[in-house]
């Protein structure tokens, strides 16, 4: 896991190596172990390295294969690289390192662009051909690894984080009005390819972007899950599905053990992380390091779930670490977490993950984590209503999803935003969902919602949170529930098996073969962060200061009377998913200001 950056010129000029080096340098926390910059012809690449596989200098990046005429800079991990290496060696390729990086170069050379079909892993890469100047950018199927892009008529730049692009300069930092509408509707999610800034886009998951020698761009979607039922599984019983899910997850967990450093596990005490720990123990991981976080209780809100994580740690005899965070650490950590965000994210889990990662990085460089199970196996409360008769049609399922998931309707967005900030009279967020639901490959309301959440909402909320907050401390997070084999299997599972037993039914029943029942049958939990549940004291002052700052007034995003109304009753306005409306707009301003984004919004 690392940070990659680069520039491709479109005007026959030499690339700005200093800008690429500056972009890479901002990502030092992502790759604290080594750095490198390379330039040839119209392309420059920069890299920060976190050493996980092949710890020697032979695995350094940008990696040049002079024999093949290829260079790569990338971020991620290829879990099946050893098998691919053996296959490529059988085709006559000679290897000079033990790294997965070199395997990518040889695989691209041998199989062409669709080498990505053979990869199990998480990745965002840039591969350039020495002789032609062609560049291929690619992102993994579930968007676990980010790739941000900015361009003008002279050049295209890309990086593993949005702030890295800002460090290179020349970015249009006006606010994208449609992205802003999405942010205020989807609790801060801005679906790819947009970001909150007009001048930055992100490569969509499961997508390749070829920059040809003549400057033409070609985008290819190489993967999309099918949420239809399969005839060869039509006679499967509930137990057949449970066994298939468990076997697929077992393989996913084993794949994510590949490393030349120890691999630990984040253990919240919920079903998902507990099942990963159980399967790791089953795979022979003795003395597995596990980590749980807890906060001071505030105002009667309990700040930890140690009772459940302790049950699992004791059952599987892990080397367990309870990390207790006192309230005094929260405020400075909040500023650090906002600084680590590639895009503004309102979830309170961000600061929990940031602090957890800070402590975990003192013990290991790689952890497995349970994100994704709720979206893949229907763990959220808005999925069962999607099975109601009135949600059978596309229009009906859009209406149901809007009622359960949207923070506010179009009128609600209009009431917050200054007149000139609105994206028009139409509702772009509602249109986005409607178009997504109308695509073929999902016939039921539940399937449509799960496909949207798995391929869009998951990518730009929990998955991005894991990447940003772990990478802030040079920690690699691996997410077995987003193994594409498992996602493809779960997509074909009948929705009623997933929504059963209060959500994640098929997964919970499968888990009974591995973990204690008291962890499975407990109430659904989350990362409790009591100090952020209610905005008061220094947290409220931080938000107030951000919204009244000169930069906010110059930007002019929100109606002054709307801001005043929210500040007058800071905890009185909650979204349907219990998000704080004031925190949502305050966090956006805090993020913009912390990343030095100033000037009018448009």
C-alpha cells in the first residue's frame, strides 16, 4: 500500500517533475518507507512506498522494466501475485524481484489491458509504455484504492489522494454544484466520477482509462456485478447458500494473508469482524493481533463494545489490544482526521478509525477489517422495505429508497443553499438513483438498492474511510467482504435470505459454524463516538468558527439564515439516518478550509 502520482503531457512539452515530486511528497504518511520519482518522454511518475511485499530495494517504485519497456507506479496489493508469477514464468518471463509490482508489469505485457480480469486484489495503477508513450490507468473492481484525476488542455495529472493533486497546483477548486447536491443528499457521498471540486474527478471502480499516444482517452468498464438469479443455483437450499458464503469468505480471508510482514485484525465485536477473526484462527493464525477501540462514555452514551470483542478474543486466544481513547484526544484528532480525508466525510467513524489506526500502526503494518458486509449482505434497515409490493417497479423502488436513505429532498437542499449554488430546478440526486435503478441486471427493489450501495455508496463512504484513515498512519487495511468472488456470489443470492433475521441473515447463519452465538444475536452496533454524537463545547465552537470564517463568507455556499437556524439549535435537526445537519455543512467548510481551498464557490 502506497501513494502514487503522475503527469502525462498532451502538448509535447516535458512533464513538470517538480510538481509530481510535490504531489508524491504530500502522501508520505501513505508510504513512509521509501520514495521515488521517474520521468521519460511525456510522462512523469512519483511514488511513496509502504513496504509490505518484497521489502528489498528490488520492489521499489516507480518500477522500470527496461527489457519490456514498461514503467509502473501504483497503490494496493495483488493477493494472487504468486500464482500469476508462476504462470508468467511458464510463458518465459524472467523476474528480478519478489514483488507483486513486477507481476503487474509482466501481466500487462503478456495479456494486455484485460490483465486486470486475472487480478485478485485492491489496486490503482499507472502503467506507461516507453516506446509509444501510451499510459493505462486502472482501479480495482470495488474502488478500494482511490485514483483522482485533474486535467487541462496541456496535461493530465493523477494521484492516490485529492490533496496530492492540490499540491501540484493548477486545480480548478470551484465547487461542483451537482456534487454539492449529492453531498447534501447522500450524507456526504459524491459518486464517481465527480468530486466536490470542479477540477478533480475520480476514476470509477472497475474502470480502465487509456491515454493513447495521440492524446485520445478511452474509458473501459471491465467489471460490474450482476444481481440476477442464476439458474444453476435455483435449487440451492438455505444451507447450500450458507455453506457457499462461508467457503467464499474463508478463501477471501486466506487470500488477504499474503504479506512479508505480520497481518492483524480490527475487532469491533460485531458479526463481521468477529467472523474474520474466527476464520483467521481457523486458517492457523496463532497469536493473531486483534484491536478494539473504546471512548469515554458521555451523557449516558456508552463509548465501547469491549464486552463483545472480549468474547471473541478469548474464544480464539488472540493477542488482543483494547485501545481506550480519553475525550482530551478527540479534538486534536478530529483536525487530523479531516486533514487525512481525500474528500469531506461526515461519518463519526472517521475519527474513531483515525485514532484506532494511529495505535494499531504501532504494532502491525497490515490489518483485515469487516467493512462492506452490510452492503453486500443487506444489513441496513432500509433493505426490507425495498421488498414491499410498492417497491417492485423501478419508480416504486426509487421512491422507497429516497424515503429511507436521502438526507433531504430537493426542496430541502434548496433551503440550505444560496440561490446561485443550486444545480438547477431538477433533482440530480434523484435522477442519479433512478438511472442506476433502471439499469439491467437487478430485477427487485432489494437488488437495485444493494447494487447501488455496493458499487457506489459503499465505495465513497466506508471503503474510502478505511483507506484514508488507515493510510494516514502507514497502515494497510484489507477488506475480505469486498473480495469480488464473494460479492458476485452474494449478488446472486435471493434477497429474502439476505434480509432475514434482521439483516445479513445468510451471513449470520453461516457464522454460527464459526463464532459464538452471543456475538451473532446481539443488537446491531457501530463505532460509538459519544463526544461527536451531540455538538457542544469546543466541537460546536469549531463548527461555528468554520461557518463564520472569512473563507466561508467569501465562498457563499449556504444561506445565512439557514446557518443561523442550525446554529441556534445545533442538535435539533437530524436527517432520517440520524445525521446532524449542522455537522454536515460544518464538516464541508472545515475540510475546504483545512485543505486551503479559498475563493468564491463558482
